[in-house]
C-alpha cells in the first residue's frame, strides 16, 4: 500500500492525475474520484493560450486519509477509455530537476504497461512516479521511468532487476540522467568500430553487406534497415571488432559505386551526437568573417518572377555585390525572399535605407540586415516583452472592473460567461491548484485557496464593438503604405492599421484561434510593409505566428512566476 510522504500537510492532500484523455473535462474526474472520497477541488491543466488540455490535472481532498484512499484505489483505473496515473502532488521541483532516485528501464516488452511496471518495482520501496514512455498513437517505446522516494530503494531495485527477464526480454535498469548531463562523444573520426552506410541498392541484404565489409576485418554484425514490409530502407550498419578495421573499410568503400549507387560510408553516430555536429557545422559555415559583418541583407515580399540576376540588378546601384540569391523550395519554386551581400557595410546600409518599402513588381519590399534565427528570436523576445509589460498595468474606469482590450474583440455571443446559477462543479474549475492550502479560521482541516472570478460588465450601447472599416483592394493598400514617406502622409495613412488588422486577423485565427487577438496585436506593431507581406505570404505568416506564440508562452511563464512570488509574499505577511 502506498504511504503518504510526511514533508508537509498540503503534500498529503493533493493528488496529481496524469495520462488523461484530451477530451476529459473537470466533470469526469470529479465523478470518478468522488465515489471513493469527497473531492474538495479539481482542475485540469490547460495551455494558457489555446486552453487545450495538457493531459494532467490535480485533485484536492480535505484530509490525508481521503487522498491516500483515492491513490490506492484509483491509480491505473480507467477513465474515458484510458488508464490514468495517480500520485501525490509535489510542489518541490528539486526532485524532478535533480533526478534523485529516478531509474531508467530499457528494452521493455511493448505489452508491459504502467501497472505491470509498478507492481514489479513496488516491492523495493515507495514509488513517487512510474511511467512507460509511449508514442503519439499510445504504443510503448520500450523504455520507462520509475522514481522512488529515496536512493536506497532505487539502488536495491537496480541491483536486483538489472539484467532480469521481463516477458522473456532482458531489461536494463540504471540511474536516469538528464539530457544535458549525458556525455556526448566528440565527433572526431578516432575510436569508432560501428560503421554507417547509405545509398544501398534495394538488392543488397544483410549477408551481402557483411561479405563486402568483411574483406577489411572481422565483423560482429551487419544489418540493412528494413520497413514494416521487410523492404530495404537503403541504409545499414556494420560493426567491426576493432577500430582499425572500421577505419580501413570507411576509407576504402566511401564513394564507391555498387549496383549503380554511390555509397556513403562513415562513422555511425547517435542522434544527439549527429545533431550537435550538424549544428556546429552550420554555425561555422554561417558565421560571417569580421570584415563581412553588416554586409548581408535579407529581402522578402519578392514577386515570384524575380530571379537571382534580377535581384542583383535591383540592388546593384548601391555598391559592389558579392552574391545575390533567391531562396527556393525543393521543387525550385521561388519562396519570396532572398539575400544580397555587399563588400562593405556602408553599401549595405545605403541599400537598406533606400530599398526598404520600395514597390517592386507591385509589391513593397521588406529589407533588413540578415541575422541568425536565434539572434532574431532573442531580439523579438526583448522587443515584445517590453511592449507587453506596458499592457500588464491595469487600466481602470469608473464603475467598471479592469479589462484588457485586444484587437479585434470577439462578438459577445462567442465569449464564455460564468452564470450566477452554475453548480459547484463548474465553480470548481476556478479554484487555484498547486498552491499551499490554508486553514480557515477556527477550522480543523485544510482548505483550498480560492481566487475571485472577475465577470465582465454587461455590454451596453456605450460599449459597441469596434467599427469595421471598409476593406480596400490590396494593391491600393500596398501603394498607400509604400508612398507614405512624410510625417503628414503617414498620419493620413495611419488608419491603414485598422484595415491591415481586419485583413490579418482571420488569417491568424486559422492558425491560432484562441490566441488570435493577442497575436494579431503583436504583428500589427511591425511596419506596414512587413504586415502586407505576411498577408500575402502564408509561409512568412506561419513563421511570425510561431515566433509570437513562443514569446507569449515565455511571457506567461514570467507572469506566472511573478504571481507565485506575490502569492508567497502575501501568505508570509
């Protein structure tokens, strides 16, 4: 029987519930747990922007005994067709961060589920967490994690179970290591005995592969990778008994042609090692030399008819161009953006100042200095964070609670309302979870913390929605933006922001429905030429929306951290 940890009272009355079906709402787990013991509060955790279920939640009980009973009786029980995992909620993240007493189990038979694994390891001590890793379709990946509440239990389980047969498969049991703590083998050519070969003819199978490589030294295995139907995937691995033979085979066979296919033969690498090498190679190739800093321009919103030579001709009037390139997809289709490199920064800056916003082939160009994706994301993060901090300040008006206005506002009938006649189950979703419970004055048991719910004031005639401006033809809109060069002209064109917003919002809403107002507002902070490009280019819009969602999530994390600190300070005073 699982025993409740004794660190603090809250820890013993709150349960974590995982592996919930994405369609589960608060009602189903409430009914599920309330059969065993009286539920005080329940919450399904959701994405702060999309409001989609994250697949887990928390259930609070009024006393330790009820929580322990629910854990023992409902762990691995089935809820809406899926077995759920139940464990004590732990507010202290250090156990998760350090991986203390956490074990990795590999080579598991795919028929073993959470409960089977739990039953095997429970004999060695109190288990905090037990999970079999699964893919998106719910099939076991063949490995799992078990975390005990102390190192002694974890060590005993490792000593007793490592190498043991489970369902006729010899399993590995050992300490779990975080990804950043794992040793990454240097990507040099020395000391490798496992060889990777690709571009294999579909005629070549294991035996023939072993024969070819066996000429260069003794091998322990040779395998051609195959699909579910047994057909060759065109690559394989050969393992030699020593590094000298492996290097000899690599040098002799790399680049050779067999059955009309030119082989690539090299060192076999783990995925993490290969990704690290590719990243280092990409950064090395991309990194400009000192004399090239600030000389490379990024141009987008290009018409599909513009090629490399046309791009060079357009920008040739500002200095000597070393290269010009239009980016294309694998089918050779123009992707609408490219790069132009000058010999010195002065020429590049002159071209940037003159060409940004210029109408070329009926489309306003967006021109900026080229930058790496990581640098652009960092810059946008700072920019949007500063912009959003101002929106965090509450705006008050007489007789009405604070409200945050986003563009554009949804119709009132699309806004979920909390009715005063709702039952306690609906109100349960407004309870704060994961925070320490407090004693009510004069009470004998813990009670959850409740947060007030602000209801929007009724919309009256004075609060009519934003007036829809007429949609102008896109070419006219683009021309107006491009020709607005003086301050007076820019003031005249300023209402164009509303037109752009009306056009941009439905496009953003298709990508991120619930977060569309916030994301649209962020995108409208950019200059008009770039917003026009987003309207015309689905790929560019998708990239910008992805960046905006990333920044919004980071902003929400920071905001939640600030809120938690504020709550803690309030409780301590």
